[in-house]
C-alpha cells in the first residue's frame, strides 16, 4: 500500500488595515508594503458599494446595514490565492470592513484600525480631491464637492459611524491617525515584532 504524502501549505500572514475615508489606510498600507517587502491587496479594486447611489446606501442603512451585503466580486478568492502562494511572509490587505465582512474575516491574521477624528478625515478627503482635480477643473470640482458634502451630511457620516461601530472593536491594534504615516508604520512594525 502506497502512503500518501501531505504537502505542507505555509500561508502568508494577512495584515488588514481599516479606517474611515480619509483615515490614512493607503498611506499606512504603502508604507508597510515598502518596509516589509510585501504584496498588497486593495478592497477598493473589487468593491461595488461606491457605485451605488446615495439613496441605495440610505436604504441599506435603513434595512439594518448588513456588512455582508456589500459586494466585492472575486476579492475573497484573490485573497485566498495570494495567501496560499506565500511569496512573501506578509500580505497587506487594505480592507475598510476589517473582520466585519465574513467572506474574508477568517483569513485576516492581524487587523489594524486607524482612529481619526471625523472632521480630520473629511478634511483630508477634501484636500485630496481638490489637490488632484481642483486646479484643472475648478467648476466641476466645486460642483462635485457640493454634492459630496450634501451626501456626507445625509448619508455618508452614518455609513462611517456604522463602520466604526462594527469594525473597530475587532481590531488587534488601534492607532492614532493624527500621527504621521512614518510613525504609524513604526508602531505597526513594533507590534508585529519586526525591526524597522
């Protein structure tokens, strides 16, 4: 009788980063990717919620804000694929829903939440928008900002409050998002037991 040999699968450690819009997820994810020489996966490349109307988001909130109803086709499969490839010891996963989204929750080894005051997060978001498009298309940018702020008042702030309520409590590490990105990277590396 021939004995079967099991192949040992070594999985990459998944480090997820969550924060509100303007919270500094991208800056921290990029800094960690450079510091660790790791791969990175972005929830935003797969999600479809931002293509929904404000009315659809408001209806989602009114119906109970089930995080699992937020769709990101192919994301869970890609995370599994990258994790099992184990080409780097860590995989940085920019994931605003953290462990609250069940499709990928079990694959997250470390969840980092960036705490940032809502006014600062909003100011950063507006600065990014005006810096990237404001000078080239001032009238269009102003109209977009007006719409965005109206939606923020009506719905987006409630979506962010829900994110804070369900994502933050499951974090392994909570960072002060008022700190500079380099300092946040240093704190995460220390938490992971890595030498900066």
